[in-house]
C-alpha cells in the first residue's frame, strides 16, 4: 500500500498539468512554434500558384501528380518544419535562423526578374543553353559549366545572375530552400568537437547562403568557400561581411589546399549539376582535403534510391528547367558514390525534395594510404 501511494505521488509530480502548459517558457515555445509554422505555410501557399503558372509556361505538359504523391509531399513538408524546430530547440543552430527569411530583399528583386521573363521563356523554347556573356573567357571553365543552368540569363557568370539567384531558388522551392540547407548543419556543427577553431569548407558555396547560416551556428569556426563563379563569390562576400571567411575562386575538381586541411567539408546543391565523372572527382577531392575522421556533408536533390515515390515530380524538374545532368544524377546514389570515394557513410536521409548524405573519412585507411605514399 505504501509503495502504491508513493508511486501515485511520483506520477502526480511528473505528469504535466494545465498550469505547466501555460508556464512562461512553455507558452513562449508554443507561440514561437505557431509563429514559425504560420509564416512558412503562408509563404508556401502564396508561392504555390505563381510557381505552378511558371512551371506551366516552361513545360506545357507537366507530369501527372497523383494524390499519393501530394500526400507524400505534405507529410515531408510537415516533417521538415518539425525537424527545423527541433534542431533549433536542441541548440544545434540559433532560433533566430528560423525567422531570418529576407522577404523584403527578395521582393525587391521581383521587378528585375520579371523584366527577364521573356528572354527566360524564349531561351527555354529555343534551347539556348550556351547563351553566355561575350566577355566570358570560356577556356577558364569546364565545358559542362558553360551553360545557362535553369535557363537563367548568363548562367553562373554575371552579377545579375548572382543577384537574382537566391530569390529565384526560394521561389522554386516555395520558401523552403534555406530550411533544406539547414538540414546539413547538425552533422557539421557536431563534427569538429575537439577543435578550438575548426576549419570548415563549403564546396560550390555560390552566394554564401549556407555559409551565412553556418556562421551563426559556429561563430568560432574559420569558414572557407570555394566556387567557380567570381560574380557569385562577390555576392557571397557582401552577404558574409563581418564573418571570418575566406572565399576562393577555383575548381572543386582540383581544390587548392593541402591534404587533411579541413575538419569538415560541405556541399549544397552541387552534385546534381555535375556529370557523373566530375561528381566522383569532386568527391575524391573532398576526401583528400579532409582530416582523418572529418565529415563530408552533402545536401542535394532527392534521388530515386530514397524517393522513388516522387519520381514523376523529380523527372518533371529537368523537363521544365535546363538541368542536363539531373537524370543521370537521379540514379547515381550519392551514398554509393561516397563509398566509392573512400568514405564511411554515416547516414543518408531525405528532406522534402532534398536529401542529406553524411560521410566520414576513416582514420585507419587514411594512415595506410599515407604510409604507402
């Protein structure tokens, strides 16, 4: 009897009560979660209709999307928002990142983007995949890079393209691009635990959106960004003003750093825009510049290996947007490519229409390879 009474008192002490739900800390958490979800759902809803119309302009016969695919996307969307909230609550990255969407900045880009719509659509219908600025020295770049990816004017090689890129990507992904990028942050933040000032490289850093978020989560880290586009690095430098970051204009297939230079390496939305042989060369370079035990974290498009249910949606993307290497990417499982590059794959997980693959450079295999060298 005494044991039963003791257990009853313990249960009463540990069971949440109505007053707990309205405690200041819990109330703030509930309101913050509600505010975050309301903003995201309203943003996605507001972009859904114009996004659909834009896709129809580029691809008048889009793939048929069944109810089961819609339900899958809705479930993944809700799971993505929940993961973002949970990561912030766990202290993996600051809560302020949940509310840093630069809506006014992106809206200010709309007039310039709209003025380019006729050329954009004409290029997509005529197949103008190599309409690049006359000033571009084509000998400086790999052939696969010299394209108007997504049919965007100037490809990756103008200030205009760099200025409009982030807004156009958020438009394409209905306001979820930054959230999907953040899914790559937990394995990066937890990777260099023993380093007082870890060195982290972002490969194909573009305009610096991921580096800017990573800087907020790892303010003590020395960050590096590598990209082939000088205009995009110029945009990144502006966004990252005040951060301890070094931006390098070079090719990821031959990175200009010594072996084992970095504690962690990341890549966000690069591999689907590379031919298969280039994917493997970049993978090998990431392995080379990582320290033994370091992590390579890749965030990119979902693939058929993990998202076969979304096949009509994924195959519809290159049909509307100029993505010449995307179909081969869909079947080239990144986890398998990582293993072939010498990594131990720790995880591979889809997030909405993206995925995050985490590989670790093994310590013992590296030592044996170094000894043979």
